[in-house]
C-alpha cells in the first residue's frame, strides 16, 4: 500500500517476470486423520530478469517449500508457476528442460557434494544428465573460474574433504553455473560458512548477476544478508508473504510487526529486541483472522485498540499480497497508521 502523492511512487514499466508464483498453495495431507498442513497458503511473487529477491522468515514458515515448488520439485495444490510467461508443465521432459534454466544452490555444500566424486565430476554431472554435446572440460573449467576457483584445472582432481567450506560452496555454485541457467534458487547459501567467508560468497553472487545477468531467489532467515544482496525482499510467515517491496524501504521502514520483530534482533538495531511470545502456530491449525495475531506485539500491547482494528486482527484474514513490486503489507494495523 502506498501513501502520499502517486507521482512520488511511479509504477515501473510492465515486463513479463522471469519467474512467477500465481495463487500458489501447497497442502500436505495430515497424518492419521489430522488436519492438512497448509505449507504455502496463497503466494503471489515475481522475480524479474537480473533481479535478486530475498525470501526471509523464521524456520518452518514455508520458505523452503515455496522454493522447492518454484523449482518444480513440489507440485502445487492450487495456482501455478510460470517461467518466461509460460506455465510450468510437470512432465519429465518439461521438468528436465526447466531445470536446466533454473538451478538450485543448497545450504550445506558438504551434504550436496558426493565425497567420492572429484570436483570435476561434481561440476560435470549436470552436463552429463542433460546430454551436453560440447567441450565438457572447457565448460567445467569455465564454471569453476566464474565461481572464483582459479586456475580451474588445479581443482579438477580434488575431493570435497580437501577443500575449505568456502571452496566447497563455490564448487556447488559452479555446478549450477555450468548449465548456464537464467535463475538460481539459493537456499541459505552462506548459513554453514564462517563469517569471514560469507562476504566472499555474497560478493560472488552479486558479480554473477552483474557479469551474466543472472537472477536469484535467495532463501534466508538473515535480514542482514537480504540487506547486502537483494533488490527486493519478501517476508514470509506461516505460509504467506506478509510484507514485500524494495529492500531498502522494507528494511529501513518495516510496517508489519513481524518484520519489525525480525529486524529488532539484529546486532546493529536500535532499542531493545522485540521478543515474540510462543512459537509460530501449527500450519495445520492456522488461527482465524490475521495469522500473526497470536504473537503480535502491537496487539498484545493494546496499541491496536487505539486504531480500532484489534477485533479485525482477530477475525479478518488480511488479503493476499499481489506480485506488484510496489511495497505492500498484509496487516490491518499497519494499513491504518502512518509508516514509521
């Protein structure tokens, strides 16, 4: 929701997103007669060519399920994934072609690299799966060089245990780059790395965007990472995006109480951290009204009562945010107050 003079918030030129989620829902059957789990519960999200979008939220909020659905690894219960304007098809042939254009970078390089495979074989695996007909050695060397492992040939015969954590993550990135994808989905790409190495990997992702025009969805619980790498940020809570927009605007002037709470625990944040009460509700028992209201610091403090929205918070589910790049918030209280 925007405020002020519309001329101050011009609409961006309309272009077809590279990847989009439209009305996406993923529901898993409950066990032994229990209610179904609504892991992704109505998501609209666009990623444009050359753009880095950060998807942030606590563990268990649905980030990884959404990422796996965008990759075609999970078929949505409702809605659709579109790539370059076309709906994703779930035949083996279509998915194989799609995964050449959209690649996954996993969180733990140690777990995603076969300890029995050399670096060369690890990077060449994708080429072999997709029946690459060119010069395999040259393609592997190029991918390793782009990932910052130079000279590439020096790493060909090494095994994962002979590499540092940062080097292993670069091998994983090279394995994604070797197929020359248009977009990568990076699930917590630096979570398992030392602080001294994280900056190097983030700088690498930014350089790949600049040099190759690569787009990325970066899944993370770390808002500091989002600040350093993303163009836009989408904040997810209990299966739904609750705030989205330009990274600077969302992270410097957060409007949703959940985003404010996440930011308050960063070391550089002013004031005392916001301590949320309890754990996120069970996704098979999403509460009525705003799904965040059972933990909301604004509601519990009584501040929402002053704007006469407390009853709406408990009974009315805020509307699902659209895929528009204009900053939006799914919060009754935020929509009745002046942005802080």
